[in-house]
């Protein structure tokens, strides 16, 4: 059976009654419409701006139009910038899916015209349900293919996803963590964004990767987010902006903090975190005491006391001594692994 062209049905109805017809979804977003002559402000904003003013939307609630089972005539409401009109809820098996509206400022629609509104609404309901079912099926297929790509670089899954989403064969992808609008939802939560030519994102996962490498893009985004939580001072929260932190996120599991610098463990073993935090801040400021004291909100005398204590525990003078880089990297590694615990 050939699918019904609802736009053509709406055009025929508008032509038959000589009035403007609009079908909206349940959120009052326009789906199909046909205009005959002038329209009121509410209809114009619905079509052009795809929005409904709160005063106009309230009419649906106040008149309980979603519960109606036959066409309802609503009088003119100047305060809502609405002319008189007819409303027929679009229903499928008792569930409201939207509304069919016919502007009728002169009251020209007759009882004999009303069955045509009902028929149009029923056809629209069937089309909406089929569209929903198709969209849901597509969503499930997409999620299954994404799950396969997250497990391994699956060439077959990438090709199937490319066909499903009508993407170019060389489609690339980037991942945002946390999730951003407009992408495919991912666990943790993250979102995957297909790269369109000229619209590369400054994404958490860094530069675009081939779609088949979606799992790697997710790994990079997760590592970058983990580094930021661990205190990485990045100009841009992106894999490409990690700098020396790349050494931390790529460090093998068997590499211990003590192997990078034994003094880091001495700081980690303290009952309080103030010495470890001070060491991190001073080292991240390149040994500048003034900048560190300002960030830590401590008096310089307190900071100098801590610096001397840190030197006793680690053997490193944070202001100018040898071993500062190794100690800094060890503290970064410790912080990064703590986040993952």
C-alpha cells in the first residue's frame, strides 16, 4: 500500500474549505500546513519562527483540546493574537499526537465540512505513528551499531552506520565529554558528532577520526575529561591540548608513581593533603611563590613553611631545585589515577 501524502491531503482540505490549515505535533510544532489568504499573528509565528507564544499555548490547556474527540470551535482571542478557529485533535488509538487547526475568522465552516477535518486528522495520525515507528527502529539500529564500534574497530558496523545515516563513505567523528547537543548519545555520558566539511569541532576527543575508530575517539575524550578532573591546566579541554599530560594518560599501568619520583609517595602518605596540594600548585606555577600563595589563599609565611617541609620529605626545592619536573609528573600521575579509582 502506497503511503499517503499528508501534505497533499492538507492542501486538498484547505482548497475545499477555502481556509488555512495547520497540523502540529503535541508540542505544537508545525508538521504540515497550507495557507489561504492572511493569517493571524499566532499562525504566522508558528510557521515562520516554529514557536507558539505561552498565551496561545495556554488555550490548548484551558479548553482541554487534547481530550476532545471531535472538532472544537474556539472563538477569537485578541489577547492571544488568535482568530477564531477549529481544532481537531490528531489521535491514534486514543492517544493524542497533535492538533489540526483551521482558521475560520468569519465563521464560514459548516457542519457538513467537519467530517473532512476528522478524516484529515485520522490520516495524519497514521502518518505520525509510522514516522515515529521508523524513527524508533532507526534509533535502535544506530545504537546497536555504535555499541559494536565501541567494542572494536568494526568495518562492517561502520559501513552499516554510514548507510543508515546517509553519511559519506569517508565520514569522520569527534566525541564530546560531557555530552553536547546535536550528537549521538554515548555512555558516561558523552556524545558523538559526525564531522561535516568545514565544521570541525574543538572537541574533547581532539581532531576527527574515521567513523570506524569511534571507540578510540571515546577513549581520548574520556582520558581528556579525566585529566581535567585531575587538575590538568589546559588552554583547551581537548585531546590535542593535553601537552605533557599525554604522557600521563598514556602511561602504562605497570608504571608506579614512585618510579617517576619517590618523593611523591611521601607526600601522598601524609594524613592531610595540604602539602601535596601545595606542591602541585607551586610546580604548576613554575615555582612562582606569589602566584601559588594567591591561588592557595595562604600567607607567604605559611607557604614558605610548607615548601621547607616538602623539601624535607621529597628532597626537592620546588622553587629552583633539580627533580621538580619528575616530581610534578609523579603528582600528576597520582591525581589522574585517583580520579579513576
